[in-house]
């Protein structure tokens, strides 16, 4: 059994939380005591349906009061085929950064469109963010079909509108599904009200959609998180580099190069779960030992000598500004890429991305909360990285305000 | 390339997070309650750091209302591992700070343990505390980051959470602040049990069925009779085969009726259970809809 991480984007008005509630409810993933509590609450909020499924995901008092999702909520369910992690992300423009947060890890995006309204600015924004984040698969769920008499023509029109809009985006796979989350049509069970739709229900889709994995051509990358040195009598010379394989695979005896030091060495030994192994693969946590006793520390990147990453101190990236305080020139920042951290300065805002049309606008030098910009960053130490399009693990980073410690931006290397 | 099995993926994520803690903080600690979740945390920590020592001590905030099986289990485990354990007692905090102990039939120290926790954090200047909270437990927890920054009063501010993207964790804090880290955020109760089974992890005996004398509460829950409860002749005392789904204070954690004697039987039981873990066992969450959110804002883990 494997694990699928997906996020849902859309407004409460699009029925997003209702959809998630429906997935959980109809897949028997909600306990009776929680349903009881919800039934009570639904009565106090005065919503017509017996149970207001949105109350399942809006976990903060402020959210319940305002009836909107402010921050990401994670929900879990599993079927016989898969375990699922849902990041329920907010739809409102002012919470774009929270949506970006919930979406960053996802294998799949579910973008909700209200059948009555068709594609809106919000649909575009969510799709463009999915494109920037390189989400492997997008499911466009055309919801509230019950309010348009389950009309096939409405569905077809929205599908073709979306395809037209998505042409310039970097979305690899797009699927379409007509549904009514409120009525439960095509969510867990296929609907008899839309016989014209031949595709699977959302649950069937989720259970069977292929999770696009690191392609085989992907270069192998390992980064050191922590150096293990027991310094006991029997393990006097033990020096192991603990970390996870970020991508690709490594074999015992591989000739490797360490960055940023650029020293060359060889893999002497690899441990996984306390056992020596000859080969390790992407995502596995391991301890690596090198032939030579050399300078390797937290944040060092280790790669096969034949698969060298880009190494730069001047980097081009697309970032989303996430701080309430706007960007100020000369601000002291830290750039963190997995476990690697270095001082950084944002040298130039090259252009601002219009998040509703995906066009570059001339920069006016400002950058505010939820702005997407193409920027040039200068770092103190050399960063070893790959373009995000090639490698989601080594192409992503965050910027930290050195003074306030806040995460002020998240970005992907060009 | 094959995708990892889901338990491998959850394990890998937890180990990655623990190693980030070791790499980013000067004085981390692992909060250990003796419950299944924190026992799994210790197991994961061993996987992350052996053959080295754990880069953090285990810290137990002892409410004094624990079952003796759990305390014995804790002491045996620590002795076997040769790791450091720090115990601080709520009892002592009550004396030192002149606090009022829990009252009533089921005198809870749930609120009081936050004082002890914050005291032990400042005593040892811990800058990170690893905890076994899971997002599926409760809806406020579902909103919390894996690296959850707390101010110098230990408070969680849900409106000021740092964006947390990919697997990049920002644990930078000023002196006096700390980060609560939840490596098994993405695990469900069933994942924990499947992992316990796969890894053959030992647990305190109270997780498995046993005969116990209990008082039947008005809400229909079974509370083991013990010296901390104030019972009178109106209470209905019954003897049932029970087990615990969570380990917590004997004053606010109920047992559930069960015949499950093995991990396999527990897994089968959970798959059929219609009641959530906290719903079945905790009295403390029932106070109000935002009980957990409020406790976290007050410094609770």
C-alpha cells in the first residue's frame, strides 16, 4: 500500500470543505462521536443540511466563526488500496501563502470549480501556483453540477475553457470530473444522474491514479543532516553522515563529489536501519561513510562524480513573498535548501508575475504578501542545486529573515 | 522507481524530522509519556541516531496520576537503552508555585502539567521539544505545523504560524523561545499500530485486555478505580475486560471494553471501531469545542 498526498484548492463557496467532508464521510472515515459533535454544531450554525461537513476541517475558532478556511488542515483516510493525506488549503487571495504551504508536498491537486461560475480568477491563481510548484497531476473538479441540472454541455464548456487557459502552464497531466459534493454525486460513488460521464468517481480516481515518481533519469542527490560520532571506545573512529537520499540512488563504491567543498571521495559503507546495504534509493534515511576522512558537515551535498549539480552564488528563482511585512532592500536573509543554510541578499526583483494571467509584469521594486516574483539572489556560500523543474527536492528553498526568524519567502530555482 | 510503502514513507519522514532537530538545535529534548506514540518516537529516534547516543534526553512530565505499569515500563526502557531520563513532577510544581490541585470526583492535573512542562523547559533551556502528537487526534492539532514555534511563554499562536514548505524546516528561534516538533504528525492511530506490529515494539501491558475494576461514569465511560478518584456509594462499580487506547492520567483517561490480547487483535478492533481515539478515552477534550486550541495557546504540547 502506498501513500498519496493531495491538496484541495477552492473557496468554501466552491464546496471544498464539503467535498473533503464527503470523502471522509462516505469512505467511513469519521467516527460516530465526531459526527455527533458536528450534528450539534451544525444546528448552532444554522446550516440547512443535517451535518455541515465543512465543520470537519475548519479546526480553529476563527475559522468556524467566519466560515472560511484560513490555514491548512491535514486530514487522513485510507481505503484498502491507499493511504491518503489531504491538505485542505484556503482559497481566499489573502491566504495564498497558506495554500502554497499545503500544496508544496503534494502529488496531486484537486481544483474546484463552481459549475455555475466556470473558471474564475481564483481557479487561475490556484492552477498557476500548481504549475509553479510542479504538481505532477491536476484534477479539475467541476462541482455543484446539481445546480446546473447535471448538464453535460456546462461540463464540456468549462473543460475546454480550462484547457485553453492552461496551455501556457507547466501542468503535465490534467483530468476533469463533474460532481456534486453536497449531494455526493461522483465523489465516492459514481452518479446515476450523469450517465454521460464515463470516467471514474473521485474516490476511484484517487485510488488508482498513478503517482508520478522521480524519473529514472533524475540525478542522484544526498544531503547531510547530522554527523554521527559516538566517540565511544569501541566506535572510536566511527564517523557517519546521517541524511536522506533526496533523489536517485547510490551504490557502495560510487565515486562521489562533495559540495560546496568540491572534494572527491568514494562511498565506503552505507547503513539503513542499522544494517549495511549495497544500494540505497530515493527517500530512504541512511548513514553514509566515506573512504577518506575529509571535511563534510551538515548541509553538504553529495553526488556521483558523473552527475554534478549547478553551483552558483548568484541565483535566479521564482519566489512567493509570505511575510506580512513587505520586502525591504538590503534585508539580511538566510537561504535554506533542505539542511543547507547560507546568508543571502535579494539583489533584484526582475519581474512580478501576474498570478491571474501568468504574464510577467515590470517590477516596481516592491514585493508584498502573496506576491510572486522572479528574483536574483546573492548568497555568501555557493549553493549546489538543480532547477526545480528537474528536481523538486534540490530545486526548492525558503528565505528566512535573519532578524525576526520568520520564513518570509519560498522559492524555486530557475 | 518504486514508491515506498506507506509505513516506510512515514518512518522516513519522522527520521528526517528528528535529524533536523539534532542538526538545528543546541538543546533539544524528547517528551516521553510512556504512551504508544512516544514509545514509537523513541524507536524512531534509535533508528535515526544509532550507533550514536540520542542527541537529546527523554523528559517525562509526571502528573503523579499515571498507572504504575507505565512508570515501570518507562524505567525499564530507559535502563535498557542507557539513555538519559529527566522526570519532573506536577506534585512538586503544585508545592513550589502554590497551585491549587484538581478537585472533584475526577481531579485532573491536565492544566497543571503545562506549568511543569514550561518549568522544565526553562530549567534546562530546551530550545526544541519533540512530542508524539498526531494531526488525526484532534482538529486544532490538524492545523499545527511540524515545527511549531512557541513564544517565551510557550504559547502557540495559530495566526502566526510560519509557512512550512516541502521538507524544509525553519527552527530558528531567539533565546527563551522554543519549538515543539511533531515527527509523527502524519500518522494515524492505525498507522501507529501497524508500525508497532511490523517493528515488534513492546508496550506497557495496559494497552492489552485485562480485567479491571472500573467506575461507570455518567457519560458511559469506564474509569479504572484508583486512589486518585473520590467515589461514593452512588457510583456504579463494575469489573470488565478492558484495555487503554491512550495512556494518560488515570483521572481523565477512560478504558475501553476489549478482548484484544495481541497487536493483531487490536488492529482488527480499531478497524471496526466507530469511535475516535480521544473521543473514546479523554474527558479533557469534551469541555468545549476549542478545548485543545485553548490549551495549546496556553503552552500545552
